[in-house]
C-alpha cells in the first residue's frame, strides 16, 4: 500500500499549472493577480543584479538586516518582526504555530482565497461569514467567535471587493473578540487605501493582533516573494520558529531593502496607480458597468450571473481577469494601455446588453 496523505487534504484544491493564455497577436495583460503594472525601479534592479552575483550563497536563515530596517521603519522592536516568502508564506507559519486540529478559523467570504486552504491544511474548521454589501460584517463575525475559535483572518482592504472596514468598526470588533483569539490583519493593499486602518497601531494596543504586509503589491516585487508580519514577542517568536529556514532569498532581501530606500519614488507610482484606478472606474461607470469604490489596486465588478461571460469576453481581448462565477470579476488596475483596452472591451459588452 502506498503512503496515505492526511485526509484533510481531500478538501484542499490541487493547483495544476496552466498554459499561459495569449491572444493570437501575442498581447495579453495580466489583470488577475493584483500585481503592480510597473517593473522594479532602476535603483532596485541594480541591487537585484548585484545580489544575483552571490546566488551561489545561502541567504541568512532569517534576514536580520531586513528585519532591522522594517523595525526602524515601523518603530517597533526587531523581536516583533517576522519575515516570510510572501505574506502567504507567513499564513503557513500561522497555521503551524497557532492552529490545532478541530480549531475554528473565522473569516469573511468572499475574501482572500488562501483562508480556507490555510485552515484546512492545519486540520482546522473554516468558518466563512458572508460579506454584507461587499464589506466585512464584523458584528456577524464577532457572533461566530466561540470557545472553539482559535483565529480570525481579516483582509483589510478586502480582496476581492476592495472595501475597508474603518477604524471604529475594527476597534469595536477587537474589543468584542477575546484576547485569546488570534486576529490576523492582512494589509496587503493598504498603500492603495485612503481610509484603511493602520494595523501597526492596533498591534500596539492588542496583543492578539498579527499584522501582515507585503512587498508584492505597492512595492512591485511579487516575483521575489517577500512578506512580513508584526506581532507581540510571544506570537512573533512562535511564527519565527515555524519559518522555512532561508525562506526569503538573498535577492529578495536586497530588493526589499532597496525598495524601502526608494519609498518616495514608489509612493509616486502608487499615486499613479490610484489615479488610474479612479479614471478607470469613472470610465466604466459612464458606460453602465457596475464598479463600486475600491481602496486597492483592483476593481471589483459585481456582475452576478454575467461574470463568466464578461470574463470570457475580456479574455478574448487579451485581458486576463480573476473570475468569481455567479458573483463578479476582479480586475487589476494595469498600464494605461491595459486600462484603455478594458474600457473598450467592456463598452462593447455593456452596449450590447
Ligand atoms: C489579501 C492578500 N494577502 C496576501 C497576498 C499574497 O501576497 P504575497 O505575495 O505577499 O504572498 C495576496 C495576493 O494576492 C492577497 O490578495
């Protein structure tokens, strides 16, 4: 008999690599992963090339220089900073460090698709709580917290709906949830927000909060896999113990450090993406495409039963979106060319409706 994997994996989806979808003319725009449309800045690229020369060396087990730079940047002790191969890597650390089989994990739905996967791999029970009008229903989530709840995963601003919960609601939620329940506050998109709460302020006041952030989105380093978390020492030590040794590459570390040094320049790019987002949203709304406000670098189009048809139409135009059948599509704000192509493609779809 062959070895039998854990039965909890029966409910975990298997990722099978897909061939890239390309238009006949070879042009396609990746608007399905909320990536930054711009390549790394020249100063960051220079560091990447320099670091590539030492790719035959292992990186540090945990990147001390990056931890120190992040701690200084955020005004927190170095002991409280955790790094990982993308913030999604830190979710695995959370699962290993904090979840026991049978524990419950409360999160909103739809939200970050990793949530049920992380819970299930740990043998924990996912407890999804429907969004209300696209926003976290924090009162309903607090009600679903029971003595079996070990963690709450909260994505703010939310992927895929782009909404933020607001300071007052989040403070009330954190007061309502027992301190023994871990609250993971995922701020992957916070730099694009005008109203999201500062999770680092909340971690200072609530010892059960872990804040997760990433270099993948606003900093434009998705391909290098660098994420980090901030938590009080009891939690950060547990998360560090569960980190994959050398999990953040030397190239990723140098690129992240160079990006921190180039923050003013990167902030200009974020401002450009935000302006493009508002332009795209206005253009779509003028064309009767539903496009609610968003605090992120993507738009959520609540198209209901038309989601698949519209995603197919975009795909034929070389515009690759993330589809949520029966609910809507999520569309990353891209380059000016990509955004213009989105407007042209959707104009046709909605004119024909
Ligand atoms: C809410 C949220 N958290 C985390 C991630 C993953 O980020 P990283 O690249 O840091 O693993 C994503 C990526 O799409 C995301 O949407």
